[in-house]
């Protein structure tokens, strides 16, 4: 197992609140999937959850080593929660191609927020065998958020 990439991002919630107040639909439709917007708008403070998802996308792009370059865009990265509420990433398009080029990988995602800030850390790990992955899934202390 090896860490292939790690990325962290922090977002000021106030920036997202201003975009929401200005009804910047083109921004939200470019950055977030409809499922992400619906999830966040159902929360008491949607801006916090939108900021957290924005930070997660940025963190993943940093872990991938691309930022917004090399054909990778926000729409190719979707943050989705599992049945226990834990966040994970669904990656498509050019971002998926670059991830696949790294070989068999696992994605790890941690998101946290306060009233003022949201942050996320994404890790791309290689070399996880199926046997080890099954053990990791059973552990309450470990979260595998995406697999191939």
C-alpha cells in the first residue's frame, strides 16, 4: 500500500452564503450535481454543506495532482453519503481516466466544518488487496469511500 496523493482544502462558508444569496445558479450547476444541491438545500444551513462539498472536490483534485487542469472539472467529482451518512466520492470523465492510470486505487475522504469554515482531506491509496479491503470495510475505525 502506498499513498499516491493527498489533498486538503478549506472554504470560508461566507463565500458560499454570498453566492446562494445572489442566486448564482450557473455557479452551482457547474460545480455541483443535482443530488448534491438537493442534499445540501435540505439542511438547515445549506451553505455549510455546499462549502464542505466544494472543499472535498478541491481536495480530491489536489490529491490527483491536477487542480482544475488537464481536463478535470468539478462536475466529474460528486460527493455522496452512504447509508450511515459517511461521505465518499463518485469520480467520472477525465478525472476517472487519470485515477485509473494510477492503477488499482482506493479513495478516502474526510469532511469537517464549523459555522465559518468547511474543510476536506482526500487521499488516494494504492495496493489494497481484496482481502485487506474486506477487513477495512468491517472495521468501524476505517472508511473506504470508493473502490474499483
